[in-house]
């Protein structure tokens, strides 16, 4: 029994010498969790899990995970902001708790990231009817970029990339108002993404923006005014086209030869001069937009051709209760319709449609012409293309008094 007791005492002495008790190390526990919760270009915010009994916390940072320097202390570890950092950079961070003058062990280091500086020189480089390609200057420290749209005070992330260009697809060139796009640089470290977020008001989003331009859809063109006496017309598209910066018009003669190309930077009329009164012409238009600071024009599809002709010039020979009309042949015309009225400005009635270039009018509607009365006449040339019939201007009125 005495021998066993001697062995126990000896072991107790050996253990006491080999494992000395350190009151400080045992009284302050290790910080078990440090998480980044927010960031700006020059600061980060971290949340530290509190250590029971700790009165203070020391925060140390390193550029490379090697040499650490204390950057701040805090009595409350809940949300700690560390300032005076560089934009778009990753740092190593560790924290230890303090109790009086005693320090606990360091937490496991984590990586924290600051927000990169804003994108600059955002520009559109290409477009289709449903996509837009953008490019921007690379941002130092950015590990990626979010491509966003801002609509009704709401942000929509439409894509992400690690490159300095991106093509947004699935757009619609038929909407009335253009999309607004911006690119937000981000930096990721240990699963946290440091980035600026768009605020409620667009003016406070702090992010460069750009209005997307798409290739416009095909317009519908029309001739709006005829001046047969000076052989001119004006033409325009029927309605303004979304994304259009202007319109290009081309006029062809009756044989399909291009005789004029006109460009306008608005929906208002273009004027075609030096036309002939004896043939049909066709006109078509397409809208264009400008890409890249208005340096590159992107054209949409051509409209369907609109056929037109100046007013047919008449000659009239009055007779007894009749008027003999004749006119020049209009190239491209299928036939001609004769209109007669007792008043110059109103009341015209279709009297006949004929193939030739002359007609003797004896009735106005179903009523016979009267002797000694003044009548007003004009002739419209008709051209049929497919199922659609086009008409020349009816603004050349001739008058004659029956005998």
C-alpha cells in the first residue's frame, strides 16, 4: 500500500512540473467567429462573436497574411467599422478578446474586401434589334462586374462578368422608352462580395449610367403633301420609332431606278424636288440609331414602299351638257378615276374609271350635267401593287362651263 501511494505522489509532481497553470490563458477564450457584413471603398464592417467576460477586443490587419498590425480596438464587437483602407483590396483580419490586461488567443484570420472604385468610360459598342454590347475601362481591384438596369426605383441585375465587356440580350426595340443600364464593380473575398448598392433614388446610386440604344424597327412611310405645280412632295414616317435618332429615305422612279436619297434627324418631313408629273414613284424609309457617342450609325429594316404620283394635269373642252377631258399618260398607272363637282372645294363625286387618257363627262353622279353651268373636275391615276391600290394626288382641279 505504501508503495502504491509513493507512485501516485511521484506522478503528481511530474505532471505539475510538465504542465504549469497559466491563469491568463485559461480566463480569456478564443474569438470563434468573425464575419464581414458591409464595405465601402475605404472601410469594412465586421461582426465578432462576443467572448464571455471579455471587456475589449483588438483588431489586427495584414496586407498579405504575414505581418499584422493593430488597427483598432472596440468595447462592442457587434458591428465594428475599420477605416482608412484602400479601394478594391483584400486584407487579412484577426481579432482577440481582452480581459483587463490579459489577451486571449487570436481568431482564425479571415479575408475582408473593400469596394472597388466606380466604373468609368462606360460606352455602347454594338447593337441589334434585341441586344446591346457595352464596354468599360477595367477597374483596379475588381474581381467581377454586375450589369444592372434601373426601372421604377428598382434595380435588376441582368448579368455578371469578369470581363470588361458584356452583351445584354432579350431586349425589345418596340418599347417607347429606352432602358437605363449601369455596371457595378465588385470584389469577392471569403464568400463576401464588396459592392456599392443602388439606393432608393436613382440620383443617389453613385454609379455611372447609360441609355441603351437598339437598332430600330421598320417604320411606315407616307407622302404627306403634294405640290404638283412646282413638282415637289414631302414625306415622313407615320409615327416616331423607339430608339430612332433619324430616318433615311430613298425614292425610285417607275422603272425602279434610285433617283434620290434623303436623311432627316427627326420624324418631320423630307422634301423631294424636281419630280415629273407623268409617272409613279416609290419611296421607302428606314430608321437609324447612333452607337458610341454618335459615331456609328446602325440602320433598321426598310419600310414597305409607298407609291405616289403628282396630280394629273387636265385639259377640258366644254360642250352642250358635257365636258371632254384629256390628260397625259402616267407611267405605272393601271387606270384613271374622274371626279366632278359643282363646287371647287367640296362635293366631288366619282364619275368614271377608265383605262385611257380621255373621257367625256355627261353626268355628275347619276344626274346629267346642265347647260351653262360651271363644273370642277380632277383625275386620279391609280396603281395597284399586290392587294393595295395607290392613287396620285387629286389637287389639280380643272373647271369648265358647259354650253
